[in-house]
C-alpha cells in the first residue's frame, strides 16, 4: 500500500493485505463458440466470432471492436489461428479456437490500441436481489441463473469474478442491510476472508429502487383480475433497476440502469465495471517510455535473479537493464510498454515489490492516475445537477460525451459517454460529481493524481 507521511492511499476499495494478490488469467487468446455442426462454413463463421471474443478479452472494452484494423482482421480470422478443436458437452457442440498471441498483439500495436495483460485483479461481487419485499444476497452456488451468467461473463471478458459462499461464516459476518445501504467499513470487513483485489456491491430490484411512476401502469394491470393472459404477459416486463458501487483509488463510483431483463442489466453493469478496472492496467504500445527505479533489500544472488525475472515477466515491461548494484540496492532502467502510471498500477496487483516514500515532497511529480487520499463520490447519473459544482469542475475536470452506443434491452436505450480528464481533481472542494442523464453509462473515469517520485524506490519482498 502506498504511503506518504501519515496519509494512507486508498486503492480500488481493496483489501491489499499480504494475502491479496491478482490472478494470472489463462487462455486470453482462446475462445469457445457454440456451433451446430463441424462443416467448414460454420467453422469459418465461428472462428470470426471467436477472434472477436479474444479482441474483447485483451482489448478490455467493447469500443475496440469498432476499430478498422480489427474489423478487417476478423474477415480473415483464419490467418491468426494457431489451433482449433471441437468439444461436445451435454449434447452441445462447441468450437474452441486458439489464436497466435504475437499476431493478435501486432494488430493492437498497428491499431494503436492498449492491451490488457494477463495479471488481473480478482473481483468479489456482492449482488443483492430484491423481488417485491424480499431481499437476498446471491451465493455462488445459488439455484438461480445469476451465478452461471456471472461465470460466463467472467470467462468471456477474462476478468476473475467470484461471488460469496454465504455459508455459516458469512451468515455470522454479513448483515444484509449493511450491503443494501452501501456501508463501506462493514462491507470491507465481511469481504476480508475472500482476499479480493476489488469489491463490488450490486443491487437489482423490481420494487423499492424502481420509480413509482414507471411501475404504475404495470401495477394497475396486474391488479385487474379480468385481464387474464394479459397479466401473465405483463409480469414478464415488470421494470427493474440495477445500481452498483465500486470504491476505486479513493473515489466512490456509482451507476444506475433500468430495464426489464435482470441478466442483461447485470451483464451491462459488469461490463462497465470491467472497463473501469481496465483503464488502470491497459498498456499502450505507442506510449513506450524509459523508467529508472531503485530497489532495496536485494541481499543475495538468488534475490538478484528472482527480482530480475520478476521485472522481466511484467506485462508492462519490454526490457530490463541493470544500471548499478551497491550493497542491497539495485537500480534498473525499464523499457515500458505504456505509461509509468500503468506500470505502477500493475505493481499493485502483486505485493512482491512495494513502493517506499521518504516523506520528502520536493522530489515528487504528479501524473494522472491514482492515490487521492480524499473520498469523492462520482455519481455518473447526475454530473451537472449542481450549478456550483459544475463551475468548480470547469477549472479542474472537463467531462465530455462522445461515441454514443445503444445498450441493454429491447425497451430501454442507453448511451455510453466518455468522460475525459483534462486537469487535476480538487477533492477538497468537490464532495460529489454528478451528471444529468439518469441512464448514462461509464466507460472512462475521472482519475485523481498519484504521487510519483522522479526516482521511485521499491522494497523487494524476498522468498
């Protein structure tokens, strides 16, 4: 955990203890597609769909699929295949396609698109399902379509997502009202046993979260005993609302959606959360830079070898050069793929190398990434509701909306704005950031500054 003087830096509502580490995600360059037969025409179409799935996993966000370079590559997807095989399970036939990692990465480099490496944060999802007057936290083994849909999403996007067991241990620690009320301390305490890097609380409701006016027509129809079959049809389209909250880098992000299909709403929420996480760790090849770091506590030849291999294996690092070695201190020049902020973000997923601060502010510079010790709520549904706040933001953060895309279900259309950061967030004067459109979705976030020294110093955890 980053520390400067007595200020503790907060990261992604995480439990960054010694046991909290990211996961190495396998098969990022592999995808499975359901097919009807093994004929060539179906295989070619399925291969194109599989390549699109790989682009989404390593590209992190849906917008990459619209890039001309990747769209062109999909038309000749077979050129990028390394192997394929068929699998039959429960009378369902699937084509499993593996693609050449180097060739796919070259496409992203050609398109100047960022790559998301295989080391990814584990996400703990607390999902509260409210049906009428009944509320429950969905367990990982619940007799419901929700856990399986979450698992499918996790596989498709390459993001490790787990749900709570809701066993005897959870029953003694979890108070449902704490989660429904988004109480951060209680949520964090209940989540400790799962050692997750990121904690998400999601609520989906067909009652208390739904606007009364939106539900009036449906309620009147359902209360009419003479409506017969019409009542059964109306029950299928009862409006639902989903919202979620993620605490990331000292900022509390929240978002809200409405629709009629619960699974679609959950997938939309998870998709936006994935893109929120992706922004911190994506690597842009065109943004390559050199970075000199100092590492302490390297006390043996074994430690030297382990440290060098550790740095070399980082997806954000292209090459490592040892500059100097004196006592237990080493200095390295790193050729980075992407920005220094992306490199520092990737280190937060592994506690082998922790950054040390000496308390001297003079040697520090600021970059646009993490670590604002103040808590700020970013409500992406109501960004301009406060005129005074909007005036404050004019001098710090300038949001803009671009590239709208239609989203979610057949009834509700939603747009994906991009919020761009053109300055430094003033956390002391901003308590809540809001936006007008009640159905707008987050794709980019407002990021506070991080404190990065000109010569960052790290401590190597041996063993």
